[in-house]
């Protein structure tokens, strides 16, 4: 298939710039993959679509304040977006890979100065990223929490504020490391989670740290030539056991978000689901054989994006594109702060 097969017309007015008044107040488009049937719902209808034997799998990654503003030692301004903090064994969490925007790319050995006197040295270029080593005793995470900004997606036009610090984060976020939120989870609040628990719906967690590459468009018209960015993930043994219990009792494994789906499908890429930590560059396109996930809760994704291709693989390409046209015609809100889709696999 071609990248153009995943294009659709989206009026800019439908790109949500702010979250809904409350987390659960979004709309939800219900798509049945086996026949393409659509139904307009509200997110609060979710409990009526679930069965006591079902398992919801959430991504408990936590968005870090990954955007920094500073200047080079030579005076030019620099904007830094931290992509990944390297493990403690590689510099005490004081080394990070980052996207760097400047009028002229800094050379290895040059310095960058940030707010409150924080400094970093450019170590080397790593493909499209720069390796930065931060000075002082504080870890990159501590520095970001103190002087960083919430890294809102490029299609959100306002500067990050206090509302974004709370709403561009799931209520169950636990493990710091993402530069973009797993947005399907933004619709859940504590009362909704409690209601699902009372209903007997089991839940489990995985961790996938979302990188900025999630917003990178597919540039080649031949999707087979696209190279996915790599992301870190972990599947706990408890989640492995929860999936096994669900299968045993005839329930459905439901991914809350494409990140949860990619994590579990990546962990089962050799045919059997395994626990542990690894990296994934799994690119799911139509024709992919799903091994783990039965239903998907997700938001609406960008035209020509890898995530729309994933949705098309899960729901059927024709079904997915028809659903997106329906969503545009009925003025659903799109992207990170937008409305949800509930998809039953084709």
C-alpha cells in the first residue's frame, strides 16, 4: 500500500487545542471491524462495552518535562527536546539523547547553557539526535522537573501551562520517560477506574516510553521503505499472567492506546508472549497478524501516520478510512486532546 492510501482531509478547527472540561467528557466513535458498523457514543459508555472476563491493558509511562530553552556558549539560541535519558550505569542519568534546534548545529565539545545555570556539553551526533552530557550532580530527570516544559505536540499551538502539566498526563502515570502522552489513557479518571473495578474488569500495565518519533510523518510513498523509531518497553510478569488468565476464561485483551498494543504485540513477536524489557521498532500495517489484542481504545491520529496505518491494520483499511471520514463530518475532536475510538478487531 501507498502512504497516500492513509490520507484524509482534516479541517484545522477539528484539532483539539485543549482537553475536554473533564477527562471523561469526550465523545467516542465505536467501530466494529468485522462489518464496519459505526456508532456514535460518549466515553462514559465504555463500561457498557466491557464484559467481566475482559482485561484492560494500560501504559503507565510518565511524560517528562522534556523541552528546554537555552543558548550556546557562542550566543545562539537553542531549543532542546530530550528523547531519552540513558541508564544510570552510563553517566549517572546525566547523559541524554536529544533533538536540538538551532540556527547552526553545535559541534561536539561545545556547550549549552540553560536556566538556573544548568549546563550541558554536546558529546556527539547520533543519527538525527545529539548526545548531551549535563554538568553537576543532578540527574537529567531532576533538571527537567525543575526547569523543563511539558513537550506538547507540534499541532498544539499554545505554550504549555499548568493545565497541560496535569492533563497531558494519565492519572495512573508511574514510570518517567515519555516525551509524548499515551493519549487514549487521558480519558480515564479515578471514578471511571473505580467503576470498572466494581464491574469486575481486570486491568494490567505495561510501560512503553513514547519518543518524539511518534509524530514523524511517513515521507516515502512506499510504506515498506519507512523506518520506525525505536522505543523502550517493559512487560511485567504480572501482566503476562493476567493475559493468560483472560485467555483461559474466554475474555478479551483490550489495549488502552496504540502504545499498549505495540508493546504486547512486540513482546509476542516470536509467537509467544514473554515478559521483560526490550526495544521495539514494530511497524504495524495492513496484513499484520495480531497475536494478542482483541479490542483497541485509541484517539484519532494524523493523516499518513504510522498510527493510522496501525488502526487500519486492526480495523480493516476501508473501515478505518470510512470511520475517519465519518468523524470529520460529525466534527469529532482530533489528536492528543481529542475524542476516542473503540475498535473491535476485524
